[in-house]
C-alpha cells in the first residue's frame, strides 16, 4: 500500500522507521515485577506480539527493570532500556524511552518517524489496532496522535464522585448531566505518537504528548490489568481475538525479525 507520506527523501532525511516502545512502570497492584500471567504467557507478551506482527513497526524497545519482562522482551527481539533513575511518572518513562530510542537510531543515520507506545500491563492489543493508528497518522498529517479507547456506557463522567474530608460522597466536579452519548475512556493499550508532540512542554495539558488532534482507536477490550480478578475477563478477550491458550504448554520461539528494512511507501 503506497502513501504520499511514505517517501523519506520528501521529508528531508535519508531514512526513517516506525518504532514501538513498551513501558513497564511496575505499578500494577497485584503483579509486582511484571509477574502477571494470562493463557500461559506473561501479560507483557501480548503487546510485544502485536508489535512484532505489525506491518509497520521495524524495531521495538522496552523500558523495564523486571526480569520476567526482560525475558519476554528478548524472546520478541526487543531492545531493553534501563528505567530512568528516581523518576517514575508516565511522562518521565515515555520521554526517557523515546530519547534512548532516538539516540540509538541516530547512530545509524535513521529517524523515528512515529512511535507506537505500549504498556506492559495493558495486554488487550492487536496488530490491527497498531496498524490502524499508524496508517491514519501516515495518511493524515493534521493528526497529532492515536489512542486506544473503550466505550463505557454505564460510567459517564457525570456519575463520578469523590470523598470529602468528612468521609461523604460529593460530585467529582462540574460535569454536564448524563446524556445519550457514548463515554470513551483510554485503555492505554496503544498510543501512536509523533515525535514533535513528545517534546512539547507540559503546559496545561494533562497528556501533552497526545497533542490536540487525537484519533480514537475504538475497541471493546479491557485497560491495564492490575488485579487478579481482571484476568478471566482478559483471557476471554484474548480468546475472542484468536490467541491460543498455552497454559501447560510451550510456545514456539518466533523467528528473528529484520531490524531495519525501511521500505518505499508504507514501512
């Protein structure tokens, strides 16, 4: 499939590729050190599998200090990056991983055109979700990013409550009354980002790296998996998406993936 945005020479540099970055902040409540497992695989394996099978991702990096996550990352031909020291915010991890990725590519004369950001504990990801986001940003330069979201009709923002100092519930804030419109919430399974947005100042934006024009990648799957009770729902989603159950079995090692291979047209 060709695209007018796929010619590296037209953008003023010799070659560019699309990279994936797996972030492992190790903040899941009941799965310390990336120890969560579903269908016989670690949770982090699923976003790595999606990146590996993507039609566009040419190299994958992982920011992690977890031995299980490192083992899975190596299985899927992923470059491991040590986490930032004394910095644990999502922005710190994201910028650290992106800058290490960009520096690594720079040594080879290559530019990261788009960055596909994945999360180690958000395994409800498919290659189609990644490729849909990448192709949208390649074809529509006005877009800043793409973000996976899931519809939550039963949890509109108008129902949000918070607890006061005296222990009572009050409305979270000034929100419009519930209407017959869908409420979409980030699942954090996939973010497709432009590097220019990654370096943007925080300013008043809660998530400045998304920019202003964000394409929703709509799905029905779960978001981050933090508790054991979420695993059955995730396994249901995985099976519905054709992922075989390996509980009690072994998975064949994937073949090595070509690291660079920029292509004409889509990469």
